[in-house]
């Protein structure tokens, strides 16, 4: 069969792959984009976009149910029309996918290869249609796929993965969710607000994206009011029930065996790099324990090879904005190889769109050396603007280097965290101290004032606050 | 009568005065707080806090009415219970006022003077109870009061000022608002969403806080869908109507005389420094045209005197966070006089809590030299997250120095502007260029990506964007 020669071959036409391919193409290189599956990104097809659409509907339903507290009297009988909810989710999702397909359509046809690729040498890919690709450099942007634990093997025929939720026709009356991580919590709370009884199960204690137990405990308190959390489960397993549903068995921390029936099971136990069929073993690259080649975060280069990683396949971030960056970096260096250059990376930022929202900024608490940091915190339980909104629950903790005073990171579970986390991420990237961040503008009354309280607490604890800053009126009413 | 001697006398126990008094007291000075009126700040009693409470209820009503678009079917007959709406507004407002009163209660009784003060010399105040105060330094934090134009003189007995709205028992069926400024737009839209038919009247063309006509035009388009705007009116006047209501007469831009009847009139034509009875003419200070002494923005000192201004009385910002800062600065320098020191000020930030929200960051567009700046803009009409939320309307414009590339300011009319304006204010204060701001973290899908689009546009227009940044995939779907 034919052997195709090119400058840059990109495996995978998702966000990272499209980004890398575009860089190489614009640099005047012959760049091939190899994709076996459907076009359209994970983000648009099955993750960020449809989940935000479902969450929006769920939060509307929640707000309608609580409008009475604000003097807005809604007659009994509000109906959650699942078909209508999901129709909006799907039609808007398809519109977002359509915008991706338009980008794909802009790539000349001869640069697309519709095939599955695997390495047979460091510069050689074998396609499943028998052809071979020889490339000066190769960008691997093969994405990720859902990982299923052994505990759900017995119900493989009836479990849902996250993307299946958007293709439901009705919301289930009851739902077990294995994996209270980022996606599980988002979809779980959305479905709960749309009328489903939701229970989470996990052999671990973690929730969402936060690593600070003091934040996690507040998450459990607040979300635990409307959903059940079975954490630290032993011998967790899901079994088929006779009625087509699922029977979950587990041992709680008390050691007692328990069993509960659910209409459906949603498995959100995370995604893993989609590397199974890539043949990395034929590249000569050093591989990490998870089978992904060792790579440099700033160049995306694997060792000193002409192979570059981009996006979810690296197993590092699995968020869209990093995938787009990594595609750009990998594409740039694939073009420049062997003269690669490092690119500065952004401050890590991870957001869970629950209500309240969770966010992790910069270094995770668990990755910081407790002897080298100071923290500051504030509660949203009585924060002024949050109180006005009827959303006064949550907590924020910020971390700084004890030596330099610079902000290192933050973990949040608070209303509006998607916004305040951006402020904190920008402050971390600018290497501001808490005291410097406090010199910035804070309006009143805003949710950002809750962040200010945490920064003030941190600044005080570092003894960085000059007397004068403490002397004035620290806050307006309800800051 | 007795003459009272002290180190620092503070006229006015609002946000600025309390802040100044606290600084002086903590510095070990004998500091008197002189207040004739009720305690509690403008913010808590009649402005920021109750207006945000009313707006919250109004937005809930609005969201209930539009829930159907998300698949949440609310039966006909939603009732806006004005008593319940206003009861929550008042009880939460009173709680915020209570927190201010608690702060006041913490000040030793002998340091309060319940009297009206006027200057009889640069260091001497005469109180309306006949006593005299001799002070080494005096902080004037007398606040502001609503200003009423001649056009409403004939209906002085029946007009409402902003604070009267919170003490209503029913919302009027129809309302004329004189003054589509910050407060007028906030309260007007809130009342419109609570069932009132609202018409704005102004002899001017300005709306809210924005000065850029390209933003203002979008404000007019969007808010004009639900409220009437009679701008550039000639011969505008309000007259008493026989039924107890108000008859508004004006000439439109077409020169035709018009007349319309309203149940109530709300006058929100702005606030002026409350200086009438202060006797500044006895201080020997140079006065500006508006009667306020000339002062230094960084020291709050009037000339080289021992008199300092703080808060609304300066006529400068009239927002809480600046008042608190100015109290701190004035208090510090009253203590240190004559060795005053300058304090760095924050980037100006002004927010109007309409939907979409308006915000002005840094230098207003109208105050920038068009020959020296470059701009960037983006629309929210199809912004991804805004679309998901069903709030895709608005526009953002950012301004930078053509010479240095540094961001100077921004004007926004966009969903979530209260949050994104903070990001921009921090960026302006850090003297970032648009390109530098683009190196910061932006999650997906978020409203902040609309700001990124404007920054990207600005960066492109300044030719500051390196090729590589353009080469990669610029955005996720619907950014």
C-alpha cells in the first residue's frame, strides 16, 4: 500500500489536534490530520457544553422552586418537561458541534486521513486501511476515554456514561452515580434539581476537584442536603436488577453490608488517555506507569524525539483551555523540531459548575508543603451579596508561600467561584502577595468581597498587613 | 457654652466618617464623631444593599417568567407579592443597617456628638446645640444628598426619591423616572420586572455610567425592549395630576410637545455633596465651582490645611469602596498632620446592577484622548456561555495606550460584567497590555471568554499578537 510523506502528522481531530494542525498548516508545512472517529470535540459533543446546558435548566428549575422566598409566588404544579429540557440541550449542543465541524470543513480535504493510526516506528504510522504515514514530526492528540472500574462490569449493558445523559428521553426517578468527581457532581446535582433522587458511591473520600479537607467537608455538608453520599465504600459493586435497573451493594464505614436499588447507574469514574492502540512501544520512548510517554510540560516533546503530546492524551489537565494551548505548543514545536522552544503555561484553573461552584486555582492544597505555606480563609455563610442572592453557603481557602508571601493557590466552594477563581488565578500568575491583591479594586456588594476576606485573613496571618490597613473601616455592611 | 477640644473631629458617621474616626481613634488620638442624623450608612440604609435586594427579587420574577425556554413549565398565575418582596428587602436591609449600628455602638459614648456642625474657623466647629469644637484636624465626611431638578418642583409633595422605593407597600402600575443614571436604571428595571410600566425621561442622552456611545447604543437597544426611554427631552416637566399621579410634559427630538400620565414619579437625577450648611466659607479654603474645597486625591487634604475630605462629600466617586478608602486616608493624614502622606488609589470601578450589567473600569472612554488610544471590542450576542444562559446580549470595549500598549480602561454592558469588570480593573491596575492579559487563565465555557475576545481584538489592532498565538485554535466552541 501507499506510503504518505508529510512534515507533521497529527493523530486526533479534537481541540488539541485541530489546534496543532492549524499551527503546522499556517507555518506552511504539509500537515495531515488523522481521525478515525466522528469529528467534533469532546468539549462540544459530550462534556463542557451539553453539561452547562443541562445545569442551566436545572438551576432554573431550582430557582423557580425557591422563588417564594423572594416574594415571587409560583402556583403549584411546575412541570419539568424532560423532553423540552433535553431538546434545548441537544439543539444547542449540536449548534456548538456545528461550529467545530465548520472549522474542520475549512481544512483542505487532502489533509484529512479518515483512519486509525498506530506507531510502527518513531516517524512512521500505520493506518488501519493499510496505508503508512512517514512524518518528520508527529503530534499525538488522541484524547481520552471514560474509564470503567471493575465494580460496574456486571452492568456494562445498562450503565450510563456522562454523554449518555444528554441523550436520555426521560430523567430517571432514581440514579446511582459511581464517582463523585467533577463530572459526577455536575451531572448529579443537575439531575437532582430536575427531579431525580441521586446517590453517589465511591471507595474514596474525595469530592469534585478539591483536595483541601476543610473545603471538602463543606461540600459534603451542603451538597449532602439534597443528595446521598456513600463514601469510603468497601466491596462496592453494581449488579443487574430484575426490573432492568441496578442494585448497588457496598459496605459502609461501619462495616455493615448494604444494598439499594436504582433505576439507572451513571459511571463518572474519570477519563484515561486513549493510548491503547497507539503502539507507543514501537517508538522507543520512555513511558510512564500509565503508558503515556514522558514529556516536557513546556514543549510537549517526548524526550528528545520528534513526537509531541497535546490535550487529554497527556493525562495532565483534561480541560479545554489547556488542550488548546497544548495543541498550539505541540504544533509549534513539531514545526520547529529539532529546535523546540518552551512556552510559558498558565496558572492551573479547574472549575466544577455545581451550586455553589467548586474551583481549584494554582497548586492544589495537597501538593503544597504544609511547613512552607500560610493559609487564609473565609466563609460565605453570611457573606453580604451571597445573602442577598439567597446563596450564602460555602468556603474559600487561599494559600501563600510563607517565605515570599506570594499566592500559590486556592480552593473554593462558593457562589460565583467560576468568576472569583479567575481573579485568583490571575493574581497567582502575577505572583502577587495577598497584601498586594488587597490593593486592587473590590466593588460593593459583590461576591468578590468574600475572596477579599480570605486574602485579608491570609495577609493578617502572614503579618503583612500594615496597621493603617486594619485601622480603617474594613468592610461595607455585609462584605 | 462649653468648648470641646480634641485631636481629630470627624463630621459625619457614614462609611467614610466611621472609617476616618476609627483610624484616628486606633492611633491613640482623641477623635470625636459628629452626626446629627440617623446612624447607618447611605449604602446600607438607602442605596447599595436595599437596591440589590430588590433587584434580586426582580430577577427571580424575570427568570420564572422565562423558565419555559429551558423546559421548566410554570403554570400561569405567578403572582408578584409586593408586600412579601418588600418585606424581605426591608428586613435584610435592616439587618445590614444593624451591622453598621453595631459598629457605631462599639465607639465609646463620650466620643459621639449628636449635633450638626459648621465651620466658624479652620480649626473650629460650631454645633447647633451651641457648643464649640476645637480640633487639631477636621475630617469632613458629610456625605451627599439627592439633587432635584427644577422640572420636578411642582410635584415635590408626591415624587419619590430612590430610598422611598424600598418603603412602598405596592409597586405602582406606571412610573416615570427622571434620570436614567446608575440608580434610575437599576431601580427602573427592577420595578419593570416586578410589574411596573416604566418610562425614563432626561434632557440628556447619557445612560447609566457608560460614556462610550457604542456601548450606550447597545444599552438603549436592549433595555429599550422593556422600558421607554425619552432622551434629549426639551422643556421637560412633571406636573401634579388630579388623581394624585403625575403628568409628564416634554418635547421630543422632533420638537413635538407630548404629555403622559403616570401613577408615580421617581427622581434619580443624582446626588450632590451635602455641603450647604458646613460653612466652608469660614475656613479660608479655596473652593471649586460646586462649593467643595479643592483637595488632593492621594492625601484627601484641602490645600495645606488641617481639613480633610472623605467620601461622597468630595463629589468624586460616590461609591462605598472609595468612601471607605478615603476615610482611611483622611483619618491617617488628620492624625499625621502636618506630615501628610499620599496613598495609592485603586483603579476606578463602577458597576450598574442591571441585566445585562453595566461597568466602567479605569479611565472613562470620554476622558481618553482618541488620538492616543487603541480599542478592542466584542459582542455577547452569540457568546457561548451567555447563549447557554439565555443571556446573550451586550458588548464590551477595552481601551489601551497606543504608545505603551497598556490597558487604560473598559466600558461594559454584558452579562456578568460585575465579575469581568473586576478582572479588567485588576489588569488595568497592574498596567498589563492586552497581550499580557491574554496570557492569563480563561476557563471554558465562561463569560470571561467574552472579555478575552475583546482583549484579543485589541491586541490584534495594536499588532501585538505574535503569529503563534493566532495560529493555534483560538477558542473552544462558543467562546
